[in-house]
């Protein structure tokens, strides 16, 4: 069943004053208090956009460039009043790759950053999305692996192994405390975005151009059922138009906002019509 497009715009069109130079490789989005916050994997500032998708004087790029590169996800902790920005993976002295989470205050000024206690064997296949949850007074970060079973290469493209890693916030590190397996019914080749609102979870596959929606049980990290999958709108012949979705956030119970990365060189030209954009979709009931 396809998602229903409500509205979409190129992100550059929404920044009328001092529009940024270069590509806007959107990688994550957060809907909060009538504003869409967008991060990019090729820059360290954050776009702030009015949620009516109009060129607005309040729109612009903000934040202090403390990250060593761009970000793959954005989340907000209302208890600590912190934005959390995720760096996919950085090489360590031991030769593996570990993510980091940078913290910004409500003014998008840098506060600190913490290492994430999880190692990858590849720089390009790390975490693709971030969410924050508080349970029993404890803050948790949930990070979505790009590859199935958190692997790279052909093993990571074998559907049915979606993984969310669970971390507990400590003083100097996000400590790994568990993993959450997506239902085997989620047959995605890759995973590029995630959003959590209460018990509702949305997960996107860029390659499959699909959205999966499931529900957590109230007092656990288990799933209530297999959830439901929806396709991003396609051409009449089934060709993919939304081939670069890399961020998603809940607006209401049946509405999401998504952002798209830059078209890859190997992708067909039609994909460029939707790249570097922000989109609002309704989820059919």
C-alpha cells in the first residue's frame, strides 16, 4: 500500500536568506513544536525549517561545527533538553570504527559528545538513525544499523536481519545494553531511517523505498506484532522515485515527514526530482 504525498519541497528553496552553497545531503529529520530540524551527512550545521514548508525568515542553518563530519541522525531528549546528533562511525586507534553522539542545547550550541560503545568493521556501514527513549527514569539511545545483522557487504544485504542497538546513557559513554531484532517479516535490503513516538516505531529502507510501522509493548522492547509496510509513491510502471530517503519523523499518528539525500551517480535521473528534499506523507488507514 503506498504512502500518500501531502507536500514536498527542495530544502534549498526553503532557505531564502543566504542559501547554502553545495549539496544538501539530508540524512535525518526531527519534527518538534512546529519546526523541522534537518541534519546532513556532508555538513555539521542543522537546518531549521517551518513545518508549513514555506520560505520563511526563521528558516536557516544553525549550530556550531564541532562534529568532525556530517551527521546521520538527530533526536531530542526533553528531560535533559538536549539535541543528540549521531556520527555514523569514526576510525579508532585499534582500526575499527565507532559512532559518537554529539549533544547540543536548545540554541543548537555544542555542549559535549560521548562515544558509543559499539564497533563496526567498515567506515561506510554504521548506524543510520537515532532515537531517544526514557524508561523507569533511565535515558536510552536506540540506533538503527544500516546493514542486516549490522553487517556490511553481501551479508548486510540479506533481508530479514534488521537490528536496533540499545544504549544506556552513562557519564562518559553510551553503554551497550542490548539489541532489538526487527520482525523477520521486515524484508528490507538496507535501513536508512527510524523514528519512535511512544510505542510507535517507523523504519525506512532507502533501497526498497519502503516504510515499516510497528509497535513496542508498553513495558518491554518486544514487538506487539509484525507491523505493516508501505511503499513510497512510485511511477505507474512501478519504478522507484523516492530512492534516497534517509530521515523520518512522526508529525501525528498518521503523518510523517521524511528527507532525501543527494542522488547517487549510478541512480537514474528521475530520482533527482526528489533528492535533497523534504516530504510530508500520510499513512493510509
